[in-house]
């Protein structure tokens, strides 16, 4: 009756602890998800170009070959793959905690107790076997199995496993996001490189044109039609263009090295075709609807998975307040001589224990962990909303950018054609002394700047198409 009474007291205490724990917990904070707009301001498409595979999106074979090499050798991508492996093993760890742990035990030792102690006095008056006293120095040998198992009553371990698995899936989406950015960065760097090649050709053509004009000025100086000042001005213009040539050459080298770095290899020439750059027509992009970003963009899916993982963390932290039930037991053999070790049933030992424990005093650490998990859940929700908003803004900006660049390119192309004609006119007028050398210089300078800007605009058009492809979640599939 005494033991039954004690069990009732213990059970009553645990029930009180349980309800106290439940009462002291604050409700889990949450933020409602904000709905995305039904369409983009400058697009009414229902098809999303981000679902196109990158091999079908980029038609340039040289560019496709570079992307292929990068996906195999890029160092950042290799680091990300190891993060996936780390997360996968973390899932295995959490899964293992749900199962019982069984350990093999082998032990050997000796024990010498004082004669004038209760244990020593008891041993002196006891025979191990008839006529054999207990040795003063008693050896101890044991061999057996021990097992422990925490019964996951409140789903603490299962929620931890769900959180780990969700984060594992998040690392996979993180890898996809790295691939998306890598593909876009290589494409943009490639377009930058080809644009610089074309700008270099324009500068070289301009230098030859300026040298011809310089020779004409020198002849006119001999004929006393112009002064030495005109000659020096034309010489300075040639030198200025030559210095610009070396500046572009340096930028070409840096872009080649950048691409090689992304490809995970040492500097070497980049194979490319610059001949059709100005005639390349940017692809027509279909933006689809904003809700498709939730499916296509890896960063949004990663943020959503992290949000779910943080919710599981809160539940696991909440379960720390509740009583935990652990079952432990063992079976084996124990004797003071190895010759008696496997003598049964005398040397056979076993035990089975069930523990029900709950935090009672000084639970500040548990409360802090719960509040931390709760705050991280709110942070994950804000991050999820920010990622969606950022994706929508990126698409909207690039759609507007593509439309404006198209108008800008058309006007700039007309400007180039006009200034190219003006160069021939100014040269003819200068030969007949109807205009001075300053107008010829300014016309050549304006034409060069306009041609370089036209190439820059074409490059920006191609980069804008790549950027919106990335913004729509393309490139990883």
C-alpha cells in the first residue's frame, strides 16, 4: 500500500507539471502569407519562359559549351553539393534518434572494500560457495547488451526529423538557385566579352579613319590652309583612341579570366563568335503570372522549406516542457571469475527500467530555446515574404527594362547611321575648306561614342533577357 501511495503522489506531481508546462507556454506567433498579384503590370502572359531548359534557351553553341563545363567544374557549386551531403546526414542522425540504441558492453575491474564497513563485514560472513569465503580483493567481469529508447510521445524527435528533412530539401533548392545564378552569370559575362570584341573592332576602324584624316590635315598644313594646332588636335585624337583600344583589351582579358574562374579552370582563351552579335535578336520572353514564381524560383521554394522547418523547430522546442518517457534495459553475464561468467542462471543479469521525467525548477534554458525557435519562425516568415516580393520586383523591373531598351536601341541605331553619314560629309566639306577641323573632330568623336553605345545597348538587351530568365526561375532544370 505504501508503494501504491508513492506512485499516486508521483503521478499526481507529473500531471501537475504537465498542465503547468502547457499553461506557461505562449502561443506560437505567426504571420499570414500575403497573396501575390494576379499579373505583372507590363505583361498579361500565362506561359512562363522560366520553364524552358537552358540548353533550349541559349542558342549559341559556344555559350552552351561554357555552361556545360561550369556545371561540372564550378567550385561554388561543388561546395553547395557538399552542403546537401551534410544536410542528408543530419536527416540520418535525426532519424536514428527515433530508434532504440543498443550497445555491447564488456567490462573488467576489481574492488577492495574496507573490513570495518557494512559491505566488508557482510562479505566476511558470507561464503560464495560452500567453504569458500568472499575474496578480500574481488574481481568483476561483465559481458552483455544495454539498450535505451526515448518514446517519442509528444513528437519532439519526429518534428526534429521533419525540420532536418525540410532543410535537406532546402539545400537542394539552394543548389538549384546556385545553378540558376551560375548559368545567368556565364551568359552575361559571355555577352559582355563579345560586346567588347565588337567595340574593339569599332575603335580600330576609328583609329584608321582618324589616321587618314590626320594625313589630310598634314597636307593642308603644307598648303597653308590650316595651322599646326589642327595637326596636333588630330594627333591627340588618334592617341586618345589608341589608349581606349588598350583599355578595351584589358577588359577583354579580365572578362575571359572571370569566365574561366566560373568554369573552375586556369586562364585560357574563350571560344566565341563575334560576327553576328549586332544582328542577334533577343528572345521574346513570356513572364507568365506571379504565382508561377512560387513553383519555378528555387530561392522562394528554399525560403518556404525553411519556414516549414522553423515551425517544426518550434513544436520540438515546445515538447521539451512536457514529460519525457525513456525505457532502458540490459541483459548479460556478471561474475568475479571468468570461469563463472557464463554459468547460468547464477551469472545471468538483466534489468528493465522506465523513466518518466519532466523539467520542474530552473526551466529558463528551455524557455529561452522555445522563444529562440519562435523568433526564428517569425524571421523565416519575413524572409519568405521578402523573397517573394524580391522575385516579383525583379521580373517587373526586367520586363520594363526590355521594353525601354528596345526603344533606346532603335533610336541609337538611327543616330549611328546619321553620324556615319555626317563623317563623310564633314570630310568632304573640310577638304573644300567649307568647315574647320574642329567640326570634323567632333563628328568623328560623336560617331565613335554613338557606335560604342549601340554595342553596349545590344549587350544590355541580351543581358536583360538573361536576367528575366533567371528572375522567372529558369536555368536550373
